[in-house]
C-alpha cells in the first residue's frame, strides 16, 4: 500500500508538508480535537478532505482548509 494511497492535490500536499502517511496516528486540532488514524481514500475522491478513523470505529472526513 502506498504511504499516501488515494490522496492527491491539496490533501497530498498537506500530508507531505506535515510528514503524515496513511496509517499514522494523529491529533488534529480544529473547532474540536480529533484523535485517530489517517485512512486511505478512494482514488477518484476530491483533494480537499482527509479521512480519519476514530477510536469509536467511525470514519470522519475532515476538510483540510479548516
């Protein structure tokens, strides 16, 4: 599996700039704090979101601009 599987454009640039790969555990601070694992994306998805697997088992899409 690629370390950036499914990520392109702005989302790929965000991951590389912050030295994050698919499968890494991260803490993302926004209006709320999110803890989880960066998940792969469908290759034809937009480039504006990251997918995060939460401890609860749910996946959330987070817009990288916010």
